[in-house]
């Protein structure tokens, strides 16, 4: 890494208030020292089926409208925390905050998103350069997250995660805003991201020069930046195999 590149990274406002030993700072430095630029990948609802893992727990512990299709509702809203019937439920919000701040058992056994093994295949074939993972998961969950990725044979890469200053988990809105700011600040060290969250994509600045592969989408949610909808991982494979993700 050149001196100028390192100085640019270290002067980033994203480091403000973080100790030099923080996991976040280390991950960013690892990313900057990578052999070359590549894509980031989200984790939850992109490779890890957090929705499938949470639904049985939420339906047992939390009230919901009769006949609610949790998965469809999550796809529409984008977050359990933002679901209308849970927004004003202090007990529900506290429960979900604890789930993200601590290391719940389901983090180790979380199922894969259908087709998510495609990510490893694309990287192993040299078709996709993967710079790292970017997630709003909190610091105490990262050890389990790394173990989960390794156990599913995903490439070993830096995990850029929310610093959860003050040991408080990021709220849904604040976490997505932090993530969008991080994605933008990391260009050109990371030239794009595979992301399922429309909220994160909508929070990216209008001058973001990278590429967003929007997993689970059928049409672009924005036209001012480069957003490529890919309904499934099979569509991601077709896109990457054609090289159009770099055009």
C-alpha cells in the first residue's frame, strides 16, 4: 500500500473516535492492503438466511397479526425491527437488540440463502474478486460469524462490521446509514458490493462510483448510481461470468 493511500484511509472520518486496536480499524487496514480492489459481500439475507433463522423464534415469542407471512413481510419492509406491529413493541425491540448485540446460538447454525454457495464458486474460479464482507452485525457476534463463514467454506476475508460504540447495537436506520457511508468511503479499495437491502442502497450517496449487485431485486431501485438487480444467486453468476459487473 502506498504512503498516500494509507494516509487517505487513516484520515477517513470513519475512524473518528475508534481506538487504534479496534477490529474495525484492523479490517479496514487489511482491506487496504489487499492485492487489488474487489467486491464486498453482505452477510445477512445475502449468504446467511437470518430470516429463516429468526422466524421460528419470533413467532414463538412475539405477537403478530393472524396469518402474517413473516418472510414476505420482511422482504417488503427490509427488517424485522421496522415491521409496523413491532416498531412500538418495547419488549420486541429489546429482544431483537439483545439478539444482535450478543451471540445467540442460531448464529452458529444459520441456514444458507438458496444458491449462496455460488459466491465461493465464483471466487474460486477467479471470476469474482472478493475484498471482504460488510455487515451491521455487532462486535460480539463476529467470532461466531467468522466461524459460520468458515464452516460453509466461504472465502476467508476481512469482516467489516459495526463498531457498536458504547456496546449498543445499531438501530435499523442508523446501522444502514453507517453501512452505506462505509461502502462509499471504501471505494476504490472495494469497487462494489453484493447487497440485498434496498435501504442500504438508497442511503448511498448520489456520487457513489461503485457497482451494487442488488440480490433479490427484479428492477433497479435507483438510476443515479449503478445498481444491477439480480433476483437470485443464479442471476449473479450469469452477470459475473459475463463480466458485466465490471463494465
